[in-house]
């Protein structure tokens, strides 16, 4: 019973089964996570700041697919353009790029003023999302500022001091989980990294679902969904996390229909960030259901799309 109580999840979204009739009569709909993505060479993640945390935003950019240098240059120039999506902040909005050099897997960028720690992370995370880029050098008006920076394994650690101690210890890093909350408007996903005392994939998944349902004490600007939805069973089989939900509480969530897709994405992305879980199968009272909205199906296991937090 402990698991059933603690994992009273967020999945408000499933009241849609009631609203949509659970009939699977929506022709042409694409299963969530299975829709065709834009060509990878045309996409880029740019990292901005929301509620004090780094958040990736995906853009469709126009680049020559055969020229990775062009993509890196386009991406970093977009970050420094000052064009920040509504609701986000940027630590480099008023910073200019003096020069940019791309040499194999190293990007060296000279900027017009010193940067905050969060602004440096914006640059590192954005550039290392680009193919082939592993190291970043930053200078300020020609003077070295930070050299051979690499992308950390995890993003937005809730306890950065503890993470700094653990970052070179594989045994300790194996206890970290990344939970994908929504922002307060339930529009974007914000990844936060939490250390647990769990090591097995199943235990870490259960812990992740608990955090997703209950939130994190003292952290503002993130949203959790109502915790009335009960999980009947949870297990991992051959890389698939199977979640069996209780149908009884669906009517309590009629006002949350519009958040269904991001709620599912939040759960799927959180669970598949754990080693050993590749996809998520959602059941309701032990049964597979089909379409829950006109463009969302949960009949088959769901894998996360690479590109999320898309800017229209």
C-alpha cells in the first residue's frame, strides 16, 4: 500500500479517457513520441533560464546539413541574439561575441564582458548539444576566462554542493535522477536533478515518480499535478516501464484536460532518463487504451521525442 499512496501521481491527463470516450476512433492521430520529428540537422537546443534553472528550448534552424561548423555558429549566434522566448531569461542577452573559433571538437568564444556562472552554463550546454562539440573555451576581451569546459552529466542539481563532491564518483552519480517538472503555466518542462539513496532502476523510477507527484520542498516556479491519481501497479520489463493506473478518480481532473500532453511527456521523459528504461507503457485498470485526444495515443509504449519545449 505504501507505493500506491506515495505514487499518487500527477497523471491528471487520464481523465481524458472519460472525456474522449476511450474509443480509439480518432483517424490519423499519431501516438505521442512516435510522430515524425524534423530532420536533426535542422534542429537545435538553446538553453535559457526559467525560475533560476537552465531549460532547453528547441528551434528549427536553417543550416547546411553537411556543415557542422555552420550549425554551431548559427546556434551560438541565436543564443547571443537577445531574442529570448517569452517567459524566459538569458544571462547573455547584453553580451556580444567578439570572435568565434571552431576547431574539431573545441569551440573558443571571446565575449564582451565577464559572465555569471549560469550564463557560462548556458553557453556550455547549448554548444555541447551540437554534434562533435565536447569542449568550450571562453575568454573576455581577449583574456582567458574559462578553459576546456565540458558538459556535466546532469543538469540543474537541486543540491549543487553535493553534486560537486559526487561528480567524479560513478557510484554516487548512479544515485541521481532527473525529474522533468512543468513550469507554473504547465507549458514547458524544467529538468531538475535529485540525489536519492536508490540504485536499482525500479527503485529509482519509483522515487522519480514520487518526486514528480510531491514536488521538492523549497523549490518554487515548478508545477506538480494533483496527486489523486492512484497507481495500481508499476514494473519494468525488458526496458519498458509499465504503469497501471486506477480509473476511479478520473472525473476529479476534468479541468486539467488541456495539460494532458505535457503531463504524459513529463512522466515519459522522467522515467526514460533512468538507465534501464527505454519506453513507457500506460495502462488503465490493467488494460491498454487507444486515443486519448485527437493526436495522442497510448496504445503502444511511448518513447520520448528528442526535441521538446519547441518554440512555434
